[in-house]
C-alpha cells in the first residue's frame, strides 16, 4: 500500500455511537445483579399482591325509558332537549349524592367488619361473628380499626390499635382522639364512654374469637359510593345502562347496586304519585266540609218530616225541587272550579309549583290548560332533579327556569280567560235560580220549608258524590302507577379480581427486574464520553486503526525488551507488521507518534515501537520532541543533560553530541534535553528539519515522540517531515470527541497519512472477551499472562 493511497470509501456512512452488539455482552456480565434485581422486584410484587385488599367488579343492567314524564324522564312536549341529553342526565342523577344517601338509608353500611389474616384484613358482610349497634346520638370513633377479642361467651375485650381516631359528634362536627386504653365489657350491653356508645353482640355462639370493625359516617359513605359508581351504555344508541362498582366484598357490592336500582324506581314512582296525591288531598279538603253539611241537612230533613208528617211532595213541588236542585248542583260545580282557579293563581304567584293539582283530576276538561299544567309539572320535576346535582348557574338549570317562567305566564293568561268565563256561568246560573225561586213562593209554606231542607241535603249529597267519584278515580290512578324504568339484570359480582392481579404484578416485576439493570447499562453507555470499545473507534474514525495495544499493568515501560512474550509485545510486533504495508520494502522509515492530550500513552508506544524495530536489526533512532514534559530518559536510565533542545538552540552543532546510545543493540535516543523557554519556536526552526534529513541517512527507522496535538501547535508543523503519523487513543481515557477532532484534521486540513493506535486495552472491560479477533493474538495466551481477573462490570 502506498503512503499516498487513500481509503476514500472507508467509513463513509455515519453510524450511531450506540452499539447494541457491544451492549449485549455487558448485560450478560451483570447477570448476578439481574438476579438480585429480579429477586427484589418479585419480593415487592409478592408484598403488594398479598397485602392489597382484593377488589371485584360488581355489575348490573338497568333500563331507562326515554321521553317520559315523571321521576326519571325529563323530555316532554315542552322540553326541547337534544337526543340523549335526558339519558345523560339520568346517568348523572344515578351517581348523585341524594340517590346514594337514600340508598344507604336502607343498608347497614356504617359498620364495616373485617377478619384478620396473615398479610391483610379481609372485609366480611352478613355472616359476621359479632354485630355492633351504634348510637349515633353520641360521639363515635370513625375511620380506625377497633379490635374485639373474647375468651368467654359472656364478655369481650375492646382494644384500639390505631394511634389516633377521628371523632364524630352529634352536631356533625369532627374532632380527633389519641391512643385509647383497652377495656372489658359484657356482650349485649350498651357501652357508653365520652368517646363512643356501642353495643356488641356475639352472634357466632363460640366461646373464643376475634374480629375487627370500623365505623363510617354517612358523608364518607355517600362520597365513596357516589364517586365510585361507574355507569356506561350497554350498547351505542341504547338506553340500557351498565351500572358497576368496585367492591372489596362481592355480597356487599351486590347489595348496594340492587338497593340503588330499587331506590331509584321507588323515588320515580313516588314522584309519579305526587300528582294523584295532591288531587286526593285537594278533594279531601273540599269533602270534609261537604260531609258535615250533608249530615246536618239529612238530620234536619228527617226531623222536619217526622214533626210535620210530610213525606212526599206534590207534583208541582217536585218539579220546582228538581229544577232548583239541578241549577244548584251546576252552581256548586262552577264554584268549585272558581276556588281551584283562585288557588292555581296563588300557586303561580308564589311559584309554589309542587302543590299544583292537574285540572283533569277535578273534572275540568280544558285540554289546553291541562296540557300546559302537565308540562309545567314535568319541567318542575326536571328542575328539582337537576338542582340536586348542578348549581343554579348551570345551563340546564337556567334553561329549566326559563321554561317554567314561560309556562307560568301562559297559564296565567289562560286562567284570566277561564276565570272570566266561569264568573259569567255562575252569574247566569244564579239568575236562573232566582227565576225558579219566584214560582217557589206560590207553594204551601210547609212544602216550601221541606223543599228548602231537601234541596240543601240533595245538593250536598250530589257534591259529595261528585268529589268522592273524583277521589276514587285519583286513588285508582295512583294505585295503577308503575315505574317506567326497570331492572334488567340484578347485580352480580365477577369471580375474577380486578385488583390486585397476581399474574400482572409478577409479570411486571419480572420485566422490571430484567429491564432496570439493562437500562442502567444502556444509560451508562448513552452518557459515556470515553472511548471503550475498539470496534467503536474503528467504526467512527475515518482513518485506519493499525493495532490495538493491551494495557500495561506493570510499572515497566520497556515491555518489548523485558516481557517479550507478553500480549503487549505481540501487539507492537503486529503494529510493525502492519506498517510494512504502508511503505515500500527497504525504504528508510520516518514516523511520528502523537495524541490529543497528555496521558494517552504516546511515549509508551513510541518507546516500544522503536524497541521492536531495533530487535529486527534495523538501526533505530527515537527522538523525544516533547520538550515540555520529557519522559524517555527515565525509562532508559539516562540523564536528560543534553538533547534536542541543545542542538536546536545552537549549543551543540554536531548531532552526534546529542545522540545517546542505550544498552539495547540498534537503538539510539535523542532526548528532549533541558526544558527551553521557547519549545515551539525551536521545533519550527530550520535546524530541526536539517537534523531529521541528516539522520535519515544514518538510521533506517526514525520515530518522533511529539507533544499532544490538542495542546500545542508545533506538532502539526512536523507532519511534513515524516512518512506518516500514528495517532494514539487510550481506552477509557480518550474522549469520543477526540475522534471528531482527528477526522477534522484529515478532512478539513487535508492531512494525509494519518493512522491510529488503540492503547491500554483491558480485555475484561470490552464486549469481546479475550481480545484478538483481528490481530492474531489472544489475551492470556502467552506465558507471562496466566490468569485474567474477572469482574462483573459494564
């Protein structure tokens, strides 16, 4: 290979500095840490799985019928909502606090019972060994476990393991209580202290046992169950809701969901019956007075007939009686309507819509008025329900208020007309009554008196019968009301736990136990700034790497001479062999060794490279050009009294005066000499170039040990004096950015004939095991390297 030849196609593509192939062996080497990590994470998974209370999903199906009036349906002819909004509102209402509170009033959830187990306390329901009764009119201890233990059928010990408890007072305020002392009490007796009042009964019948219980206040339970309820549509565009809940005890979760749906239906039916109930109450208020009057006049009629011996009326009297009775019955009905219209006006003025009675319940057949009032009541129900879950400022509540105001205005206008018509009818009936009464005066006095009494009795009887008929109709309507919604599927808990899931926990622990150590290795590699792998250097560097030199673990730098069979010495022999391909055979060879910074082993490599050339019989000269930090003289046991600085400064004119012969055949050295004040100027002087040219005729191999190129500038000036330059990198010492700097010298400054050496390789710290995959030697093969210390390090 010619010195001028270029490897133009070498390493053209930019590759990532993150080499996964080099990561895998490092991961394998940390297998003890992976096993330790696996054990740790699996232990954590076991602890979480065993100590976390099991949670089950309890679910049920509930049918919501849309576009109905009543408790659960807000859409009506007067309410223009978007499709599905009513269903969404019902889902919100089902999760509301009022519904949860009404449901919890049916259930005894304020006392929670637990059975102590090895890793956790398991909640039990119904089949409890004890029953605790609580007097909530006294202070009570909340949200902390209370132990009950007994060794006899008659008495038990009450202990308080918590360090502190929340105390609920009868007025609803809260306080705190510290540690409490244990005490013994009798089963079945009320225990009253300043902190609690309870009664514990032994329902198990066993003479010894233990149990735990926790007291919860209603506000806590309402929040827990209302916020924990999950409501979803069973299918798109359907009105069947899937209502579910996460519960630690399946039976308890089933009991709550079933009670919730039943409570919802009961409240729906209750609000449906309110209209009929208000009609019945209004009729009852009218019937009470009519019944008393009827009884009075019936008694008076009986007494009058018995006293005057008059039992039947004449034909003329009967005709007058019939006409008067008919007119008075009509007049009574119209007066009843008038009283209803007046009460309706009062309700509208006071905006007391909850007490309004539908006119049809009283026999008032006005379709328009009936329709408006029915819509008004539907909107009122909607607003009441919305205000249970939303504020007055919410758009839906404000819309309901606007609808109520519009409907009330329309009803008020209608009432003015119907009330005016009613007054005209009443006036007409009274006028007709007066005309009939004129002919009434021509009858005998006894018959007049009998007709008067009988008229009152018959009138009250007709009114009583009319009201009784209307009341019966309203009662039948109330009794026939049924909820529009219905339970499709009662609550049922699944057998599989929602949490904790042992398989998921252990799988996560397994993955975490493996991934965490791997991530640590990857993180170290990602943030590593030093060059560690020979392959990385070869891949990123745009000049060839001629050889890799193993780490010298001894203090002796003359490895080639003193440890000739070592892997390090073989590395320098390999370097010498590779250099043969760079220059023609038997040509005088001048080379320079440099590096980026001090400490990369440039001088060490220069010494041993010169040593391997001298051993081949070639006359070799090593020149120490680093006049700032001279080192070579120490390794060869020479004095640095005279050297290159003397010649370049003119103190010595004959090169032979500065050449020092070593104890090794064919190896001479020019030391750097005393440290001069201007080393850069001396190396750049024409004397140095003349010196090198003169020495080329006397030595077959000349090696220049120059200062680091990253610290001084004169090294670059020496590149023209040599055939090629060897750039030294050191494992775990040279920075990765040094590669870019050297690539810049080649590409930007056009410097040719640059080659690299990777020095200080510790085979235990690379991913290739015994290094030697490309240079024909293996670490540990030679006699003086019998063992390699294994380390578990990335």
